[in-house]
C-alpha cells in the first residue's frame, strides 16, 4: 500500500507530464468562442476610446 505522500508525488508527476505548453494554452484561449467575443469587445472599447481622444482632444485637467 502506498503512503499518501508517495501517491501525491506520483499524481503531481503525471499532472506535470500532461501539462500543456504555453503555446498550446494560448492557442486554445484564442479559439475559445467566448474569449473571441470578449477580445472583440475589449478591442472595440479601446479603439473607441482612442478615437474619442483624437476627435475631442485629451481631457482637460484643472490646475488650481
């Protein structure tokens, strides 16, 4: 019978072997449908903010 610590070490090793590389995780995140949707919203918000700054100028700061 295996001790709890030995079993935990084996589980960690198996988890390490199955762990995905950063590129695989990033690719999955990009292809995930709701992440694509959230990325588009974020892009639109940032793009709209920059267009507003170019159109109306930077916000005026009151100096007293």
